[in-house]
């Protein structure tokens, strides 16, 4: 700004004097004018004071931050939208390690949580998994997870393809601490890196793998669907991702094409993304089978441990029952007394069965069974019979049997033994009577047989046609009568009934009818002679044989000994 003055009489005007009067101030005004009126000057001036002004403004409140935030956010979104590669390149050096650290921390937390949960269970399979974990050095939960799931989709990201912003994110993890935006930036960076490194303009990243995790990337025109899978997913997962991505493009076509950073508009897509969280569980044997196995193992163990003692006690009980059935043995006490052994106390007749002799037949070892029996004199019929056998010592062919207090003897024995037995049995304890009706004397049999031989050795002859017994046969008839009396006396004591057949015979002269009558008369006459000598008639059987061959005129004798029943 300039002022013009009037000329003075000495020739100097005001303009000539102004530099002298206001020169310094004029230079400062001109300098200030230059700084304010030119962009370069103004920028330099503001740049010098802006940092300090910003610090001072922060001390006065959030007004400056609030005013700048929309501008900064809009600028970042616009930058990412226009040049995501540059944005990804800028954050790649720091965001990659951060994401890996976050994912590692989250997985570690998940594995530890699973480990704490699964450690509460104790199954045979868990034991096997623990062995595998100890052998491989892997966390137990990781081993369990690998064996429990064929695969599981743990995260699904819906990303805007151009800006790489996460439109929606779902996960199976209850406490998900991962930042979806960081992960999407990482994926975008990997995708861009892959394209640049391998000069691939078309397509994009389809798969990537980090440890146990596999990323499946489905590329769409405006959106990308990324599934993070643990394990090996089958083709149905990819097919479902493709179908879901197609549905999202169909439903949100306009929003995707004109996307300006408003991710809230894609919230309804969350339900479709949840449908992509698929998993396939390896079929495990049902828990009850495990319990059955444990129960079976416990039963087997119990059987192994308890069966032998049980069987020993069972055999011992059977042994004691057998002892109780033995005559002459009374059990007072029986049972396990120490350790693996048993003891039996009671009373025993000396003639009773030796208890020790029954141990082996019941599978018991003698050294493990203590036997103690006090002697008694048993009146049990079986012991009485046994005692009678022991004392009487019957000869072969003689049996002794106790029945209702009566000792019954049967068979053939010497007369002396029979007479001794009759005496001894009267003093035997438990023997109330002695029955010897079926006990026969051996000597009586001999006597009967001898008498029979004597009788059969006599023959009475007759003259032709005569039936009269000649007097010369009186001595023979006396012999027969004597032997007959001996026969009938000894035969019953020998166990036989006896009778004498008197057989009359004739020669072949004359008529047979006449000869038969003659023979009958001859037998009758001989019988009369014997009856006259005291032989009972019922002991004699008469038979007229008629003509005989060879021809003979005589009477013979045959003795019949029939065993008594």
C-alpha cells in the first residue's frame, strides 16, 4: 500500500520521506502480504505452526480429532478402494506377523481349552490319544481334534473383492478374538503377491494352508468367500461355498457393484455364511460301548482275581456237603480260616470214610485244608453194616445188609462161620436182629449132594412080570431111606428143596399098556417100602416109565435139588 504527499518548499515530498519514517514496518507488511496471498507462502507458514497447534488443540478436547476423523476415514476407504494393492503393500510388513501371532494365540487358547475339557474324560480311546500325544509331542487336544473331526469349517469370510474389506464374518469359535479386517488384509496381500509373483492376471488365490488349517477361496465378480477349514474338507464344502457365493451375488448385486464401505448392508448374508460352517465328525464307537468295554474289562479282571477263590470256596462247600452225606461223620465247623486255606472240624467214626481221601476228588489240595475229627461210635446203619463186615469178615459169596436194624446175611458159608455170626451179631451195636434165612451151610449142600448120590446109586430089580419087591433088597431100601432122611434134612440148610423120583421100568416083552401099569406098580411098591421106613410121601414122586431102552425090569431113583427162592 502506498501514499502520496504534497511537495514541500525545500523540494522533498512525503513519499520521499516515507522510507525514512516507516520503512521497516513497510517491509514487514509486504513480507506478510506475500505469505498470506500466495499458496506456497501460506503452506509454509501453516506447516510451521500446525504441529504445535495440533498438540495445543488436543489439550483443549477432542474437537480437532472429531473434525478430522470423517476426513481420514473417507480418505482411507477411498485409497483402499482405488488402490488396494498399495494399501496391502503398505501394511503387509506389519500385519502379516500380527495376524499370525493372533491366530497362533487363538489356536493355542482353543487347544488349551479343549485340553482341559477332554482331560476330564477317561476312555480307552483317550488313553490311546494321550499316548500318541506323548509320543508325538503334540498337545492332547490337538490329537483329539484330529481324530474327532474329518474336517471342520471354523471361519467363513465374505470379502469385497475390490476393496478387500470384510463384509461379514462367521465362526464356530465361541470367543473369537481375531480381527476379520486384519485377516482379510492378509488374504488380499497374499492374493496380490501371488498374482504379481507369478504374473497371473486371471483367477486368484484358491487355496492356502497354515499348519492344520486350510483356506478355501472362492472368487466372485465382486465378492470373495473364504473358508478356513481344519482338517481335509471334501468337495461338498467347495460346492456349498460356490453356491453360497452365487446366491450372495444374486441378492446383493447392486450393493456389491456400488460398494462405498457400508458393510452393515450385508448383515443379512450372515445366515447364508453360517450354513457354510460345516463339519464332518469321525464316527466313534458310542460311549456306552466304551462303558461296556470297561465293564467287560472289569468283569474279566474280577473274574481273573475273584474266580479262582470263588471256585475254591465252591469246591470246598461241595466237599463239606459230601462229608455231611458220609455215614459216621458229623461236621461241627467248616470254612475259610486263614489266607487261601480252609478248616473242617467234626466227629468221625473210625470206619467212616477218611475225609482226606475226598479232597483230591473235589479239587482241593490237602495242604490247604486242615482236618480235625474227634472219634465217635456211629450207629448209622451204613456204619453198622460196615462194622459188621469188618468184624464178621464174611466168606466170598456171602453178603451182609442192614435193613431197619436187622442185619441180613445171604449166600453160602461154612457152618462154623454161620454159628459164630449168629453169636457175634447179637452183640454188635446197632444190630437189633439177624436174618439168616437166606444164609446156607456149605456142608449141608455137600451132605445133600452125597445123600443124593447114595440114593441114585441104588437100583431095585424085579422078576419078569413081577411087581413085588424082593426081600433081598431090604438092605438097599434101608440105605435109600437113610440117605433120604439125610437129604431132606440137609437140603433146606443148603438152600435147596429136594424130592426123590422113583422110576419104574419094564422090558419090551408084552403090551406097552401092560408094561406101563407094571412099572407104575413097581414104583409104588418101592415107595411103599420107603414110606414104611419113615420117608414122607410128599417127598416121593412116582413115575412108571413103561418099556425102557435098554430094556430093564427095575426101579431107579433120581434126586431133584431145586434152589429155594
